[in-house]
C-alpha cells in the first residue's frame, strides 16, 4: 500500500515557487500572500520573505512537492490510512462523549 507519490498531485495553494529577483537572489517556498506590490514567500524553515513585484525577474512553479519522498515508509498501513483520513478531515477529531 505504501506507494505514495507526494508530487503526483499538488493543490495550487501548496505549489512551491522559485522567485528570482533582479539581483539574482532566489527565494523558494509557498506564496502565502499576493498583494499588488509584493509577494510573501514562506520557506521550508517557516520563515517569511516579502519580495517587491517590481524586483522580480522570474516567478516559476517548482515541480516536485516540498513533501519528502518516502516520508510514510516508516508507518504501518493503518497509520498511513489514519494520516490520510486526518488530512482529508475538516478538523481535529471530536472527543468521545461530546
């Protein structure tokens, strides 16, 4: 069951991008804010970087997922099912008796 390919389908809001500035600096991460004048990128270290749009030379989507390959390999089949059920749920599970 553990044939999980994180890059098989990536929802647009989770697509990473490379932002190449006119001075050559590259910022990679998720676009978390897109305003008229600037983009805010959230990188793998959970750090935000604002980049002025007039300073962007290129903006390119990055094909592979930010999720590491084989991340679920240490999990049992049941743990993988539980993980995906949780990811597809509307929120945290309700406590019993409530």
